[in-house]
């Protein structure tokens, strides 16, 4: 089976036309819509690099030169490359081995600033908060165990840290986005800003002092 994400490249920071497989995981009884690594060339191509405003994503997410960034679902590194060039450090949590191999090649010149963890964010546990910003770009809707993912993200973010959430409008409806935001506010986050356009839905939240650990 296949599905199509049709956010056309343009002045908005989005994918081109993408056809991805849907993998059925019967043991968990869910449909995990993950773009496979063999289609990763669509995520990083000259047109997208020219038309996508990666710097805008960085600033809109609250990332500074001093930030330690937790990037979830980095794929083959389209955003990782730009974030690592700008921020102090990037910790990437990526599920697919194939994407990780491509990501390592992509950021070879910035490897000293990038730590890669091959894992599902729902199974990624840290001993103490370390991240100033967590970026989820077009990936949270693909997470199977969302409650566990929210808990782990909250545990990785420092108090006062930013959660930057982007989702594709074609796959994530307004009500779904509100449910996602509510999951994080219930876990100790406060919504600071949000906006949408024909391609994307965006929300930036901040972890409060009493956030879930």
C-alpha cells in the first residue's frame, strides 16, 4: 500500500511530492506511515534545498547558537545539516537504519556536533534532561506509542526548553493537531505560538518547571 504527501515545494518549508510505503505492524495493531530510506532522495534534493527555508525553521523553533537540540525523526539529515551548522550540538533519534546510514554521510563534516541514536522515541530514555529544544518535523503523527514518546521527550527537555512541532496539513487535521498539543500540555508544557498554512501546521510549546519527568 502507498500514500502520498503532496506538499509542493515552494516558499514554505516542506517536502516535494512524496510517495511512501505504509508498513503494517500486526503485533501492535497499527499502521506506521514511515517514509522508507530508499525514497530518502526526495527528502533531500536540490529543489527542496533551494526553496525550503531551513533557517526560518531554526529560528521559529527557538534554536540559538548555544542550543543543544534533540531532533526526532531526522531522516537523511535535511534539517540536521543546517541545525548542526548553527547550534552547539544536535542529538538525533532516528528509527530506520537505512536513514541513519545516509544521515552519517550527510553530516560527516559536522560529525563532532551530531550524536545519532538509532531508536524509536517511544523507547528512548535519558537519565536527566539535556536538550534546550526538541524538534519534531513532520514525524509525530508516525509515532505509534505517542504517550510514551511524550513522556520521553518531556524527560529529555530542560525546564524552560522549547518543543517545536510541525505536521503536514494533508495528513494531520486541525483536530488531530489540537489533540497532539493537548498531550504535551497535559505533560507540563505551555503553548506559546501556533500557525498553519496550506502545507503545514506548527506549534511551539515550552516545558514548565513542573513538567513531567
